[in-house]
């Protein structure tokens, strides 16, 4: 079964490429069919006994194996579900684009690679699938050429560093213990010394940190996300980046185990606390950098970095509630961030810009798009009754009750950054007077709306009934050795404060209906057009009458000096240094034969001299 | 509040609340505006009657036009008046809006403001002092009580006439008619 | 117990709305007295509301309506999660963390509603409002975290109960520091005079309320009164002991006790509000960046010191 999933995924990618040369319509539906089949197969594996199956015995004298656990099932089913929706979304989006076949091939390859990552049973096959996903990601990021090429290049450089770190760690583990199977490694690492464990952890942390965009390694992400095609941005942000999270959980909790991971150092100087602090920085700074962006997709990209901070904070903090919150936030993030990237992608397609200073007034033209974007932004902020609220609530609760108010402060302040940029996104795209040039924006097709509507329904549904997902997550955290949470359909009950989403829903519904009735029963209104608005009696300027540019100018004046990306500067310095070094080296090769002859003669002379010097007789 | 007033409140809450909560949008067209600051600040304190200046016509129900109305300012006045929500009252202030005042023969000044928007009451004088403003407001109360301050209904009823008067001045006004002009005249 | 809960669900929003309205009226009267004026009757906001519900306002679309409805509904729901005296119908669930998120629904609903009004003044007002919120929220979060760490709970109900046994937080050692910080940012939370940048009538024509007339203005006034009530009620609950009386006095049990508890609570709310109105009547308006600079300097510093001391002890 596990092999079948991968065979279908990779085979489907190849077949759809060749089908596309014949007819594009069948290729679309074929790709969709492949991933619906994979989703079906993965769902069928629900709560199966953990099992291992070898799929390539004797690869370089080593057996490659697949393995399914509750953890990998959860990630795999998310990958499959989001992939299906993204494929539906790409039907319309990629139409009229060149190289559609390549796009589908690469998209399916990335998704297949991610399935392989989640299902792999040993570190070598993990590495292989990781590389498949990484390299096809590079091709997809730079799919649009132009500005996308340097973005892709930047990604590939950092990704190669990460992969190298992972390879070193994998080889080191293999040479120490002679095995790479996940189940065997966990018994071996339990007896290893603390220094060696930290060495392994650091290498893996670099690798997964690059993928997950934790603060010192985040610089590749914003350009990559904003330049990639929108369906792939959704995959990149919702799933691929979070493969880093999967790797972290894998290495910290499944291979090393909770005891080793939490036992490295004490107090503030323990390993997991330092990672948590890094995650705290990852929440705050990128969330406020996102406020200052003028590019809609870049805002979302920085927001991805910030939200990844929440997830890593949950994973590294080391309580059961925090880990559950981290995994839950991963699932939620996959929902709302894919939704937001899809909707901004649609806006970009309709208006052929994603500059927040240019757009405006689209709520009059595309109301459905507005509603789904609003739901996605609400999930991103974490308004109660959307899914983002519950995962954040769990995270804050454990941070406060475990005595870490400063990390909780970082997380809560990051939420305010989220409020600011989410509102700006909604406002600048959808509100204000409709500019003249967008008067004829039409509604999009059904296949574009469908995945967004499904995702927004899921956001609200899992916000009201978080118990559905928390039940699955509870299985995962219990299998990793944490005490099970008391999960109800409406949330979590414990003695130190519960939250009951049904209470909130009931209260909001009843009060909302009452207020609505009050509103309804008072004097009726007259509908007026957008031009009829208060301007102290002056006629409303036609065409463009909105306040979008420099939306947070007073704040920007205060915070911009502090939000300079010094890490980016540092990397830039490093790049400049390497450039100078290579330039110096390059000067040796002058391209003039006489110089080379001089080099050879000088070398010969040196050799001769050395030979003469070494022969005293 | 004595019993008679209480009964009045229960009988006609709309009239009573309209009377005692006049939110004013001042349109400072001329010199009359100089009398407004004393009347709303500590010396005369209009707020004790529930009269309160607000920022936009959407929030207001009393439109106070202070001073002469030039051709250029009439257009914003019409627009502001039309933007106010329905039970609304207009009070013109000083001699000029009544018949042009000292600018009666100016090429650029409106002589009769009530040709263009309905006026519920005038406060005469050049300029009326704050006491006169309060006298005007108390008189407006009696008008509201008796149901005579119905300028907004008049405007709705005779919109085509007002509109044609306005268009005679400007040609094209720059916004579509607020109400359907046809059909209403026949009623 | 169930009867009390139902009573709480019915009465605490009503108390919140009425208190919010009366506070607005009292504020107008008090400002008038400070300025040596006679001032309007205290019931003036009620008169204004009745008038506004009878007016026929213009509407700008569906979001314009439903955003405002959501805003008011969110604020009313928030009152259900706050202990009002001893009426605390839902405050066991979620606690302070839920409150920090429910507070968002009010302003964001109004921001959505105003956004469709398509008036630049609305956008400027909302932008200012969000920046100012960020300004005071930094300090407010530090304060909330200090309180939660000190009492080791996230439930606001437990905080109030602990104070009724051990004395008010404002007069107990480490929590006096965050309490002072809260007093410094309270005018900004209420949006009164030095910090009324968001709805400045003279600069940006009352900001988010530009396009509101009639019942829209009425609903947003109700929401404004409620959010003032909420801001003070949070302070009273966290630092002034909610329903509890200082000293060895204890409220009787039963319905009378609940009634007296609500009265004590409202008296505290009125006292704190009158302090803020006095501040409001005597200061001119700050620019938004001046306000944020102020909020991020002393109050945030005091809040940070408070959190460090609380977590160190």
C-alpha cells in the first residue's frame, strides 16, 4: 500500500507530462484523479498499526524502507488533501501559460516527493525524497523567469547548504551505528553522549531550519514565495516549508525521544529553550516586516515565516500541549495560507498586479472572493471560531502555565503584527472606491472558487469543532510519549482553564441574531453608490478615491529603523566576500598564453628548487 | 422631567427625540459663523439643549447655514443637505440667505436660498447674537412639535422643481437625481 | 447555580450596554462641568439613540451592515466572558486569552464595515486605530501576562476570586507595577482625549464613523460605550478586585450578595471612568506617532519591569 501511493504519485507525474503533449484537458483531470486516488489511499491507512515495508532492498548494500505511523499519516493526509485542492485551483490559473506540462509535472513531483518524505522509513530514503522535492521546488520557483530566477537561485543555495548538513548528519549516524532505519536509530541514540547528540541535532536543525525558514535561515523564503506561481506558492507555504517541521518532530521526538531532547542542558541554556527563543524571534520580527510590505504576496510570504515561528515554538517547547498546538497550527496554516495565496493569486490574475498601493474596491466586483479571503485572514489572525484561534490559544496557555511569559509575550505581540497586515491586505485589495480600470473585472470560474470555498468552510468548521483534528493529534502526541490531553469535540477540558467553542458559537449566534433584529426592525435604509460619500460637499474625485498607499505610515516611521533585515545584510556581506575572493582567484586566469607559460615555468623552477634543496648530496 | 413631558415622550418618541437631540452640521458660508463658537462654548453652552456639532452630514439632523451663499458654495450646500438622513431640518442664519442681504445685487450671491433647498426657519439679523440662535432653536422645537418643520418632505415632494432650479444655475449638477422626478408630481 | 448563570447571561450584557451609555452621558456632563458649562442631561445619549433609530440613513452595501452588526455582537459576547460583579456566566471558559482575542472582533468588524464605505477618512481612522491599538496592546499584554503568571491561571474569574481572598492586586507588592502601567495606558484603551486620534472629528471627520448615520451611528455608539465599559471592567477585575470590598467586610451570599456585588463593581467602574474623563477634559489631542511613542516609552517600560519582577519572584 505504501509503495503503491508513491508509485501512483511519481508515475502520475510522468504520465501526466506525456498526456499533456497530447491533450491538456485530459491531463488536468488525470492529475486530479491521481491525487484523489492518493488521498483515498492515504485516508484508508487511518489509524493503521505502525508498519514498515522495504521497497528497495540492497540499494548500495542498504535497504530503503517506507513506514507509516500516526505522525506520518497526519502529515501525509494533509499533503494529499491540499494537493488535490491546489490541482483543482491550477486548472484555471495556469491556462494560457507556456510550459503547462512542465508545471503539472513539477507540481506532481513536488507533491510526490512530500508524500515520500512523510512516508519514508529511514533517513536515506528521507534524504532522497527530500532532494526530489527540493530540486523540483527550485524549478517551480523560477518558473516565471525574470525576477523569479534570482529568487530560485537564492533558494537553491540555502537549500543545498541544508541538504549538505543533513547528509553529513546522516552519514555520521550511519558510520556510528551502521543503520539508518528510524526505528533502530532511536534505540541507539538513547545511549549516545550529549555532545554527539547536540552535534547531530545542530546539523539537522540547520537543514530543517532552512526549509522551515527559522530566523537565521529565512532569507530565501520571501522572494521565493512571492515570485512562484500562485498555486505553487500555496503548496510551498502550506506544505513544503512545513516538511521542515515534520523533520524536526521526527528527529527530536521520534528518533531521539522526548527525554534526550528535553534533557540537553538546563534552564535558559537548554537546547530546546534556545530553539524556542529563536522561534520567538521568528514570530515577532517577520510579522512586523510583513506590515511594511507593499507586495501582497510578499506580505503573505513574511507572514509564512512568522507563522512558522508559532509552529516551531510549539514543537520545540517540549510540553504535550505545545507539541499538539504546533501540529494543530501546522494543519491550520496549511488551510488558511493556501487559501490566502490562492485568493491573492486570483486577484493578481484578474488585475495583473499585486501591488497593494494599486489595488482597491474589488469587493463590489468579486464578493465571493472577498468572503473567502476574509475567512482566511480571520483564521490567520485567530479570531475565535476560526481554527487559528484554537491552536494559538493552546500554545499561549502552555507557555504561560509553564512559566515562560516572555515567549508568550513574543507570540502575542506577533499576533498584533498579524492583525495589522491582515487588515491591510483585506482593505487595500477589496475596500475603498473601485478604481476606473477595475470596473470590468469579472467573476472567476467555478474551479477557481471551489478549493477556496472548501478551505474556508474547513477553517470555520475546525474552528468550531477543533476536537476532530485534536483527536488525531492526540494520538500522535501520545505515541511520542506525552500524556494524552482530554479532548472534547468543542475543545480541551482541563482544570487550569478550558475553552468551549460551542459556548462562543451559541453566544455569538444568539447575540448576533438579536442585534440583527434590532438593526432590521429600525428605520429602513436607502442604498447609495460609492460616489455618494462625505467629502465636505465637494464632488467625489472619479476613478481613484482611496487611501491605500503608506497605510501604516506613522507606524512605519517609528519601526522601520529597527526592522532592517541584518541577517540579510550579513548574508549579502558574505556573498560579497566570496565574490571578491573568487574574483581574486579568477585573476590568475588571464586568458593570455604567455601568463600560463610563465606560471608553468615558475612552478617548474619552484619544483626544481625544492628538489635541489631537498637533495643535499 | 415632569409628567406631561413623560407622556409626550411615550406618545411621540420620534418628535421628542428629534427636538432634544439636534446634531448640527455648520456650514460656514459667511461671517455668521463667528457667532457659533460662543454659542457652543462655555458662555452660552448649546449642549445643554442637546445641540451638538458633529463632523459629517451623515450624523446630523440640523443644517445651519451661516451667512450669505455664493454661487460656488451653493453646490456643496445642496450636496450636504442631500446627504443628511431623513428627518432633517434647515435653519438659515442672518439676513443674507433670506433675501441676499447687503449682497442683494451681487452677481455671485444667491438671493433666495429656499428656491434651492427647503428652509424650515430663518434667524434674522446681521448678525444674530447667540441669544437669537437659541430663540431660533426653541422656535424650531415648536415647529417640530406642530409638525410644521417638514422641509425634507417638501423637498421630496417637489424635487423636480428644486432640481430644475438648481440646474438652471449650474447646467449639469454632477450627480444623478436623488429621487425619481417623474410620477411624483401627479400625486 | 444554573439560575444564576441564566441570570448572568441575561443581565450582564444589559448592564454593560446601559452602563456604557450612562458613562458616555456622564462623561459629556463631566467634561461640561470642567469647562464651566452646564452640560447636557445625563440621559442625552439615550435621547440621541432614540432619534438615530428613527432616522433613514444611507447604506453602502452588505459588508457595511453586517460588519457593524458583527462588531456590536462581538462586544456584547465579550461582556459575557467578563465577570460583572458576581455575574460571570461564561468567564470560566477561555479566560484572559480568549478575551484578548474577542476584543479584536469589535474594532475589526467596524473596520470592515467602514471599509466598504469607501471614504478615505474611514481608512485613515482605521489605520490610526490599529496603530494606536498596537501601541497600548504591547503594554497591555505585558500586564496581562504579569497577572496570569502571578496568579498562575489564565482564568479571569480565578484572578478575581483570589483578590477577594488576598486583597486587591493594585495594592499588593509585585502587581502594583503592572497596575500603574495599566493606569497609564487606560486613556488610550478607552480612546479618550489625548488618544482620540482614531475618531478625531476635527481632523478626519470622526474617522470610522464618517459614513454612519441613523441606526449605523446608533449601533456604533452602543459599541463605543460597551468597549469603554469593557476596558474599565477589565481593569477593575484584574486590579481592583472585581466585586470585593476592601478590609474585613464580606458581601452576603445569595441574590442580595450578587446584587450588591454588581453595585460595588459598577461603583468602581464609575470611579475609574471619572479619573479618565478628568484626564480627557484637560489634555489636547496627541498625534498618532506621539501617542505610540508615549505608549512605548514609560508605560511599556514599567510593564516590562513588572513582568520581570513577577517572573523572577
